[in-house]
């Protein structure tokens, strides 16, 4: 990493400047071209559903383009987040800071906009910066020359985008979110400033709840029976309060009409009405042709399901299959998107000078313990898929380096030759990448995690914890019987400095 030279005395600077100018220009000309960066991030993509990771689920729903990236790069098996929720994870990506440093602890408000974003640092260093897709922070995109971002969580069909050109307005676009986001990414690559290196963030909405596939893939996997996890029927009798009070079960917390798309029902089997859920699932955002395709695919399936009057274990297994099929259909479109971007790099001479990163904003439950969603510091949600292809590097490598989403900002700054601000406690991954995925000797042994979003949907208790590569020590607090003082536990601002010392 470069270091700033010692300051030149002011008087000398005045005299020396004219002489230095041509030298600086010459240096610029001869300087090696800095690498471009593409950060592709999905929303809620579990490592179980990315076939390069080899999980039984993904073996039946392969992701060939993501696997290509892994075969040409490094698959990270010990990659984690610091707070398993979208907005905090994105804030961490943009600032390189823990939630308690950047203020974004929960899904809603929070981000401290006075904090410098990595996009600003990259732009100042001469990069052209762009972001497309899910932004999901309650502040404007900061430090971007070019952006097309979704509103809030975004919509699967006819998604609305705000752009650097739209004057603050959200404009609906015909089509499917994953495909529209890819089109905007390619459009940026086509029209970028070729005199500058670029950093492009491609942030998909998929496969976020409620898992609405492209009309291309409505029939995909319909004949496949996916493997049900052994612990799908967990009753949590041997577990603590947090596992018992959560509300993220496929059994009770998924609704037929919204999550599982059984449109004909306007009441749950319990008799509870769900009048608005049908509209919420986004079918009303489809054009008539797409809607007709949808009806043709799901109509007969739903009819058969309703007539079969499933109960108990059979019903639970039907729910699992419907959930997982829709989720994996969404992933298929994301995989196509990765393929399109790689193809663009190949055909435009960019593959040799672009680092490509594929990851998710966190992990996700695919029925383990009977759950969907994330939030917990347990492995399925704490861990996130991560693949990095570095030009000139070997392919097909597997890394067990202990890495966290705090490391993205330092990595991209390192690629750009910019010194990391001291408050960022993550580490550049370039030393790991350049040594074939090997964890350097002096590296973090422990990592810190903190989840704060309670009260909220899914009722996961607040908790923080420390993990090493084998064990986790998790501390739940703010339980049902304890009065919940919003984020009281973490009001010890400034304590990160101490933590940083302990971690590294
Ligand atoms: C929505 C979902 C939740 C999900 C959060 C956070 N409900 O609120 O199931 O946990 O997003 O997801 S929904 O009824 O609106 O689909 S995150 O990925 O943004 O963190
Ligand atoms: Ca997410």
C-alpha cells in the first residue's frame, strides 16, 4: 500500500510546483492502469443455494455462471457479516464500519450521513463510480457519478428506479427487476468514461421475500423435489428463549397468499383474513401478458393444492417445496445476470483488468430449524457466500480465510491505491487473494457480530457475539420478559476502538 510522502515545506512547494507538474503528468501516463471493480451483491442469497458450495439443495438447481466465477477465482468458505440484515449490511459495505460506528443498526433510519462513503473516496481517487439496483438506505446515494436505484426494498415486476438523471423521481420500468438491473449495469459499462477506472456495484433485489420469479422460469424445477433439511421439524425444545420466541417459521409465519402465492385464498386456514396480502405479492404490477403466463403456471398448481386439503407433515413439506422452488427460480435469473456481465467483460477486453466480487448482503435459512429469513448469528444467516475473481490469479481455489463484510471497503481502497481511513477495522483482502486464498499470518482470530432490530418482524432477540473459526459466544438480550430499551446495550459509543484491538 502506498504511503503519503513527508510534507514539503510551503516555500519550497511554491518554487518547485511548476517544475513538478510535467513530472506528475509523466508519472500518471506511465503508471500501471488501476484495476476496475465490480461488486455483485444479491439480497438474501444463501450459500446453500449456490452450487459452487456443493450443498445438496443447489446440486439440483445449479448456478453455472457463479460456478464459472469460482472456477476462475476463489471461493471463500468462512465469509461473514457483522449484522445480518440488509440496511446495516449495506451501510457496512459503503462505510467499512460496524453498525455502531455508522449508526445503521436496524432496518429503518440510522445512517450517519456525515461519515465518508467508500464511493466518495474512490471517486476522489479518480474512479468513475456507479451503483444499480437495491440501495435500501434512508439517504441519497453518496459518491456516485451514475446510479439507478430501486425504491426501498424494490419491486420484482415493473420496478421503479430513481437515477442520476431522474431529478429525484422514481420512474417505473417495464420488466423484471433482475433483468432491468442487469440492463442498467451493462448500460453503464457501455457508456462509462473509458479514461477512468470504474467501480460498479450491481445490487439485486432477488432473491428477497416474497420470491417472485421471472415469467421465463415459472415452470423451472416444478418436477424437482428438493431435499428437506434433517432439522426441518425442530421444536427447539433443547434451545434457549431466542429460538423459541422467533417468528420466522415456514409452518406458521409464511402466509399462503403472500409468500406461497396461493392467490385463490383470501383467508388463512385459521380463518384470519388477509385482504391486502394478494396485492402485496406484486402480481398486480405485472402486464397482462405476464399475468396470463403466471395464471397458466400457478393456477392449476394452486387448484390441485387446494383440492388436496393437505394437513400436518404433508402441508409443511408442500410449503417447503413451494418456497424453495420460487427462491431458486429467482436465483436462476441472478445467475443469468452474472453470466451476462462476465460475457460483457470478455467481449470488451475488460476481464483482464477487472476484479469481480460476488456476494450477498447476508445468509438465509432454507428450512433449517423450520425457518426462513436470517438475523441470527447462527451459521446459516451469519455466513454469506463470497467468490472473488482476480485477474491473473489462479482459479478453482477455496479459501478458509476468516473474512467479514467490513473487509470490502478496505479491499476496494487497496485496489485503487488509497490508504484506508484508520476508523475502518476491516482488512484488505488483496494479500489473501494474491496468496491463493491463504490467510496471512497476522490476521483476525475473532470476529464481532451485533443484531439490534427488535421490536420488529420475525421477533429475533437482540444479540451480540464473538466468533472464531470454530465457536461462537452469543449473548441474547432484550427478551420478552425484559423491557426493551432501544439499543441501550450498545450505547457505549467509542468502545469499538477497544474492540478493534481485541479483534486484530
Ligand atoms: C421485509 C420482509 C421480512 C424481512 C425484512 C428484512 N417482510 O420486511 O421478511 O426480514 O424485509 O429483509 S415482507 O413482508 O415485506 O416481505 S432485508 O433483506 O431487507 O434485511
Ligand atoms: Ca437481505
